[in-house]
C-alpha cells in the first residue's frame, strides 16, 4: 500500500518496522493490562486497610474524648448537687 503512494520497497519496510517498534514500546498488551489490574487491586486493598486503621484510631480518640467529657459532666453535676444541699 505504501508503495502505491510512492514509497520504495525499502522505505515501506522501514516505515512499517519503525511503526511496529513504536507500537510495541508504547502500547499496552493484554498482559500489561492484567498486571496493572492486579497491582491496582492490591493498592486499593492496601489503602482500604490503612483507611480502616485510621477510622479505628479516630474512633478510639473520639471514645476517649467522650469519656472524658462524661466524667467531667458527672463531676460538675456532683459538685453542683453538693453545693445546693
């Protein structure tokens, strides 16, 4: 086909080889895509583990804060009760 538009046989073969080499270097194969999918799934799983751990840490901090606020409230109410009697 390239020869029909003026390329010599050598030019056509060289052009096709360069195009094939470029495609081979720059285009992803089915195996590349499968490997990427596996890597992405693992990264998402790892992020999920990290996210769950962060949520657990946040839950613990909030529980401690709520406990401290409850203890403070009970102490204040006890003091008010003792002052009023």
